[in-house]
């Protein structure tokens, strides 16, 4: 994983090997994702830039600034739930009008914020990068074991 983090920070593609703690990619992909990314990067494909920038954000910058997404998104969900509870005047007591939000909901909502922004400025690279980053974090939150708080 350190190899991939270094790649994301420097914008350099490693040798295409999977980090040891990452399961093999699905059988229907003819080459490793890192090989595909290296090829796209070498051809100047702007999608590669978005993915590299998103990796740098979620694996380094945002992780360092905000901590693991499952913890940060859970805190955001708590705040959103408190807000929704306060706004739901037709509900009685502590009952929710909707199911409480979770960390995956935060990832989805953040993606929707970026989609709304792209409706106004579809050429804004940062929004595309953030969507890729939120998707990666959402997947991690959806597949995190309860109580998991840090990358091992």
C-alpha cells in the first residue's frame, strides 16, 4: 500500500504490481488496474489525472487532515442526523422520520453535492476528482468491519 501512496503523492506509476494487502482484481479485467493507469497516464488521458489526484487526496491529504473516512463520515452523519431530527417537526420525541444516516450515506450525499456543482460547471476538474475520491471512501465505508478505524 505504501507503494501506491507514494505513487499518488508523486504522480508516478509504480510497476503495476498489486500491493500485498489488496485482493486481485476481477478476472474479467485483462491487466492490472495499475497497468491500465500507467498506460492511460503515458497517453495523457485526462481520466488518469483525475484518478491519480483522487488517490492522492483519499490516501494521503484527506486521510492526514480528517482521519479515516469511516470515522469522519460517521461524525458527519451524526451532525446531519441531529440536523434532520431538529428539522423534522412532525416527528415526536427522539423518533426519526427517516432511518438514521450512516457513513455510506455521507459519501453518497457528498457525491450528489459534486454532481449539483457539475451541473453548473461541468469542466471543473476538482469536482470530478472529488467524486472519484468520495466513491473510493464510500466503498471503504461500506466494506469496513465494525470498529475499524485505521488503515493497517
